[in-house]
C-alpha cells in the first residue's frame, strides 16, 4: 500500500486481527543502560535503557537495524513495556526508553527534547567501535510512545529532522500542545487507540492529533473495545486511573497487545526496512 493511500481510520474487530500471521522471532534480546548528556540543556542527564538484537551467545547480532525511541506514560516505568521490546527486538529493531520525567510533575517539553536528543545521540553509537551498537544501526528512527509519552513523541517528531516516522499508542495531549505540534509533522504517522479508552478518549486526544497532522501518510487504527493501559503490561498507577474511568473494555490485555503489534510491525517494516510487501 502506497503512503498516499494511508488516509483512513480503521475500526476493527479483534476476531479479524487475531487471524494475522506473526513473523517468526530471529534474535535474542540484549540490554544496555547508558546515561546520555545533553550539553545544550545544562548537561542534562538522560538515563536510557536500550534493548538490541544479540545472538544466542549474547554477542551483538550482525545486521543493520532501525531505532525505535519510546516515551513512557505518566508515572509508568519503562519496564511496563517489556511486551514491546520483547516483540520488536527479536524482529530486528533496537528499542530505547528514556527514563526521565517519571515523577508526579513531569515536564512534557523536557521529555520531548530528551527523545529528540536521543534520536541523534544513539545513532552516533553506530560509529563507536567500543559500543555494542557499532555498525548495528541503519540510520532510520521512529519516535514512539504511550499516553503522555506518545504526546511527548509527537512534540519530538515536530522538533527533529532525525526522526523518520511517528507511531503513537493512545497518545495524549500535552503542554505544550501535541495537537498544535502535529501541524508541523510531515513524516509518516500511525496512531493506535482504544475505542473504550476513557483516560485519554479518542475524541479529545488521538483524533484531534490525527486530524491536525500535515502529513498525507497517516493512519489511525481504533481497537474496538480496547482500553488505555492494555498497550503496556500491568502498572499500578495506570490501572488505578483507568479503574475509575474506563468501564466498557471488552478485550483482554493480550488481545490488545497482539492487535497492536499486528499493525505496528508491518508498518514499521515498510517505512524503516523498505519491506514493500509488509504494508
């Protein structure tokens, strides 16, 4: 499917999605923790977890892989997204999670700038012979995120020319406004939401972001009966917030996560790996 044809909103039943054949895993998962320093922001420290393809013996896998930068949700640890890195890294992706702005009063702006900074800083490891990522990156980057992190990734995408595509999971409006920033995004975009999400309802968060986008290569997938927190594994604060709002969730966490990767994987393969048959 050509990018010019991606102007649509999909409303899908879970039963149809579960029939999609998933790609076999190829790599094991390695982990690297680095604190990056941004000299342009008073040497701001950005603690980052990086997951990357390795062989069964633990050595860096041979190959050239795209980078996925992922922003966490409000009061959510990066570890809640193990479902994502355990899926994407075996498929041939490097996935990085900035651990900043995890408190009760996060700065959406600083979080966005962290993501934008990492888009350059991590790619530079491709030329560092002492790094496990030496000659392991293909130079292409996706900004991703969930909830608050999804909104921050919208901001980051509007700021950085090092970000090639944006993929958001129930992205939330932020301060500064992700909706306003979307007007400056010309990169391909995929937004996945849950129709029963009352934490960040589609009508006031994902749909306005989608409608504001400048790009013609955009898609919005709404998971029928999907919620807000099911994009991740269990997190106390997320589930606490959703328990008091979203009462019409009709899918399981496993079903929502499977649906998400069934759409996200071929989309990312198309744009970041030039796999023209995948999307």
